[in-house]
């Protein structure tokens, strides 16, 4: 038994795990790898959808681009809702950044398609991940202005 400032530890000597403990450890390691691969696949899939949306937007197909971006956001929602506590700091940052870009791009696609309410909603979601994001503030201000919400548009413009 060891004690320190606010900590205590017990050390066992000559302890050996039984077969059941070893099997549980192996099963946990396998499940952890499967979960990590599932998270990685969702991130890769959402990144592919972002690139697909970018290509569609360049080809002046904003509605199709918006759909691709929204599909990417949906892939990541599961990670935000239930998987975030399991992710490393690096993966959390990748998740946050990709989600921000998908919502920002979706806001632009919605503006190009003249879908003002959707543009505003996506810009607002981008701002949940980065409250000072200039692109999101500008896009939301433009959408709010088109929706006749001049006071809200002015607040966003002043935040730029």
C-alpha cells in the first residue's frame, strides 16, 4: 500500500489473471479497435461527402451540394451525440473542424439555392462550433437579411 498527496495505490505481487480475465481484456481490446474503426469510417465518409458537395457546388448544383453536406453532417451527428466521450482530443478536434466546414459549406449551398432558412440554420450550427467564425456570421447575416430579420442580420454583421 502506498499513499501520497490525495492518492493511494495498492500493488499486488505475484498476481496472475485467470483465463476469464484475459479473455475479457482481449474482447475489450477488440471492441475498442472496432469502435475506433467505426469512428474513423464515419469521419472518412463525411469528408468524402464534403468533397463531393464542393464539386457539385463548383458545377453550380447547389441543391445537390446541400444534400451531400447534410448527409455528411448526419454521419457525424452520431459521434457528437454518443461517441464524443470516447474520442481522443485529436479526433474530437477533427470531428469539430469537419462539422464546422460541412455546416459552413451547407450554408453557402443553401444561399446559392436561395434557401434562406436552411442557410441561416446551417450557419447557426457552424457558429455552435466556432462562435466567431467570419464565414458563418456573414452567411447567417445574409440569410437573415433575405428572411426580413434585419435586426438579427445587423447583429451578425456587427460581430464581423
